[in-house]
């Protein structure tokens, strides 16, 4: 440590990338660099003022640099994690936009300072502000009114977004990507989910099918959805309750019943019922399901449609005697000449 300090203080040589470089060594190199020409300053400060985690750059040094006449130096200071709030406050009226973006991103900026910054109505400031690890609650409502869809998307996904603002997004937002971001927010309450599931946008409702905390009532709502793709998504879900799959096994659309047949969570009772389905595709699909009881496999082995009987022959759980009686169906497919 003494050697690093000596190099910085006495020889004016220091590396910002070495986290062990003490603050007084970094400060000494900054002071020495400020006496040099602009090209040298650019070369040195390019790495010396990097916003590196663990940097020991002194706050007092950054505070001094905050008033430097060179715009890019002030921008580096505004972005640096060691820059104190007092320096950031003095930079709020800077005319160089990247300085304002740095203040918007800086973890040391207070909610009050950020609110003042937002009042400048700079389009890029809002975009920089939502890149923070946590967006202050006092700014969220303003940011949700921003014309940038990207800004609203990020806010909708924020973990500290209040239920009141979530409800506002559901009620007033028109852009699908923003609504989908909210549908992925893990903090949606049960009440909000109930409301959200009734949203007019079917693509949003499909995303909600994948929500981890749906209740039985939510699943029932989605299973009765007017949009076919939503019911298909429910029928294919790996989390859907067995009772809901029972309900969907009687859906009017073949596409939904087919998803039920191929869902590993579908109870045997629903599979048994589907062996009586009037649609050939459904009976053939259920005939391949490994969870179908042997009695139903034997029944389907006598189906009037060869496609169904062939599916039974391919099911590894079909009783050996039944499979043996259907072997000619499998062989006939293998031995068919290719289409010319």
C-alpha cells in the first residue's frame, strides 16, 4: 500500500483500476493532470475518472472537478459513484446534457434532486433515470406519463411500483409492451390480477397465464376466456390445476382440447373422457398419451380410424398383446414407398 501511495503522491502515477490505490494517491494524480494540456488530460482522465466499483477517488476531488470548464470532465464526475450530493446539486443547471444524464443515473442523487431534474423536461433525462437500480416512488407517476414507451415499460416492471400506480396502468395504458411489462411484475396483488385478467388485450392475458401466483379463481377466469389463444395457453400451462384441465377438456375448440391431451398434468379422468371425442385428431393424440389407462388403450385399438389404431400401436404403455395385434399398421407405414 505504501508503494502505491508513494507512486501516486510523489511520482504522480496511479491506476484507478487498482482498488487498493488510496484516495490521496488518486487525488495527487488528478491535481497534477489538471496542470497539463487538454490532450494529456483526456488520456489520463479517460481511465482515472471511470465509474468503477470500489474506487477510492475522494469526494472532495470530484467536488472540485464538478465546476471544471471542460464538459466531458463534468460528465464523468456526474456519473461517478463517489460524487457527493452537494456536487450533484450544483451541477443541476449544467448546459451539457450528458451531465444531467449522469445526475439522473447517480445513486447519490436524492429523490428531491431527481424531481427537480425531471422538471427540465429533457427527453433523455427520463430514459437515464429509469436505468437506476431503484426508481424513487415520488417520480413514478410522472415517468408513467412520459411519451417514451421504453420509460413506461421500465417503470411498469419496477419492484417498488405501488398497487395504485399498477391499477392506473391497467386502466389507462394503451401500449401493449407496457402492459406486458406490468404483467411480468412479480408484485401484482390478487386483486390486480383479477382486474388485469379482464383486460381487453388478449396478448396481455396470455402473458398473465404464466404468472406464478394465480389462484384457482384466476385460472377459472382464464379458462373461460373469449379468446382461443388464451384458452390454448391455459391448456398448455405447466402450472394449471387439474380441475381447470377437466373443464378445458370439454372446450368447443379442437385446438384447446388437443393442448389438454398433451399436457402432462391432465388427470386420467379427462383423458378417458377424451377417448370418446368426435374429432379424429383428439382420439389419435390421446392414444399416444402415456398416462392413458390400459382399458382405454384397448378400446382405442378397436377405433374405426386407422390413424387412432396406429397411435395406440406406438404407445409404449399399450399392453403387449394389443400392440402385437396392431403391428401390421406400424409396418405398413414403414414399408410404404416414398412419394415421388
